[in-house]
């Protein structure tokens, strides 16, 4: 029995590491399509993402991208939000949306049986191509958004995040946050215009995984995108101006200082991605085994948690180190963080640390692609950021090939001390 269990576990591990086969084509509408065919479950997952993130909104109306996305399913065609919700319940389907700095879109999970599938996809098509942006719903959502902003602007964590983004992206949309004033300026016409300009087929990435054939997937992608507006001719993002090294202290009565240290660092398709991913695991992304956690928490007890990460975007996304500590020891905690970072930049990881990071990232890949929903996320990222179709297949080898010297060189290129900004909220 024990021997049989070991065989089953070994088989699971082998299958778990096998990346799905991704097919890609351009639909007649101009949308980019990424497809994985799997008939294990009678389920279809679809997402449609657009270059329609906050970076594409008017500077004086920050928040329009998020409100546009939020109101897509608040009314479309001849359906109001209650009818849309009721249809989803009747079909046993689930629709959701998301928006970030670069992109925005909708996703759908439905049964793959033809009746339910066709009805759910038609609903998604209507939501994407014919939103009505009801004035009453916009008024409600603006009020909710403004209330959320006012509440967030009292919290030290939210204040720190906003100040940090603005400081590392001076004058750039990546650093902008919605304010009470910017949201109050948004009207229904702004949502209509933002949708018309940005929710276009040629700015769309359609990701499909599930129980359909290639021919059916082709028809689905075209059906979802053929009625979208023509949109703007391109989706360019203004270049980033790197910040000068600085420290910002923000008064707040909190007993804990909220600290962010970082700068713009890396775009998603940069070849240094793998080296930075591994190096960051050693520096501050590996939980209790990371250097920052060992030095700041374990040895000195300055913080319950300290972390670092890279967040790649179309343009250079941020590198950030973050922690909270008692305000009277903030200066000492920051000194330790700076010493750890300086040593890492000078020496890179040890061979032992790098080997442990490689094992963690490669062994964890199976868990990151163990469901259709997770694979759908990879499909949309691969399509939106123009990554190779073999990205998941290549990942273990790319990670394994990274050397200590490559990590050190990548950090030197992307984490430059002369651009690091430190923001401290609740500072003495």
C-alpha cells in the first residue's frame, strides 16, 4: 500500500509540473486570443482584458478607469444590474472584474454545456460592448468611492502607500491616486468616453481555458469582441522620470511607523525578471528565510513582518521594501534595512541561498497552475505583456540557469541607491 502511494504521488508531481499547451491567434476583430483546451471538467473560463488601466485616464479625473470597469455590469443593453445578477444566478455562472495601473477587464466562469455557455457568453458580450452606465448607479458608486477615500486617508497604511507611489513616480500616472476632488469631477460622459476609447478589440486580450474545441474558442473570441468600439489608435504610456533619493516624513498619531523604501525597477518583459525574482526571494520575499526577516525581526525584534517585492508593469514597476515598527525605533529599523540591502547589492546571494530559492520557486510552480482559474491568470498576463507562449514550460530552466553573478548584476541595474525613496508615516 505504501509503495502504491509513493507511485501515485510521484505521478502527481510529474503531471503537476507539466505546463498546459497554449494556442494563440489574432481574431478577425483584432483581439489577441490565448487558449488552453481541457476537457477534465465541464467548465469554461474566459477573461477579456484591455489596455484600460488607471494610467490611461485623464490626469484631473483619476478614478475614471476604476469606475468605468466597476459599472460595466451595472447595466448593459436592455438589462439593469438586478437582471444581470439574476441571469448569472439562473445560469450558474460567475462574472467578475478587475482593474490595475495597466489593464482592466472582466472574467466569466460558466458551465460548458451549450445552452448555459451560450447564454453566459452573450451576457458577457453585452456587458463589454454595450454598458449603459446608469446615472443613478454612478451617483451611488461615486459616493461609495469618496467615502472609501476619506476613510483610507485617515489610515497610516493607506497614506503611506499613496505617498510612496506619488514619490517614486513623480508627475506620472503610475503614482496617481484617486482623490475626493478627482472623483467628484467624473461624470457619466467621462465613463462613456473612457469605454469608447479604451475598450477596443485591438486593445483586448481574450483568454480562454476549458471544455471547448479550438473552433469553438475561435467563435467565442470573435463573438465577444466584434461589437466593441473602435478605440484609440494606440495605448502608449508616457515615459517614467526616475526620482532622486529622498526621505519623506509624514506626521500621524499612530504608535507604529509605516515605512516604504523603493523606486521604479522593472518592466514585465525585462530579461532580468528571473534573476530579480530569485534575488528578491533571498532578500525579502522568502518569508522567514529571507535576510530582511532574519535581521529585522528575528535578531532585533524591530518588526513583526518585513518584506520586499518587485511588481513589474508595462513600464518599470516598483521595487519596494516595507515594514511597520514602533515609531521610536523607526530610525534604527531603517538603518538595518539599508545595511542589509547595501550588503546584498554589493555581494548578491550566497550559492546556498540561491539554490534554496530556486528549489522553492520551481517546486512551487505546480501549485501555481493547479486550477483553470490560475492558468487563466497566466494566459492573460502572457498575452497582455507579450510573454512567450512557452513561458510556463520555460520557467524551471530559466530559473535554474540563473547564477549568483547574474542576480548581483540584475540588482545593480534595477535597484539604484541614488533613486531610492523612503516614506515614513507616523515619524518622530
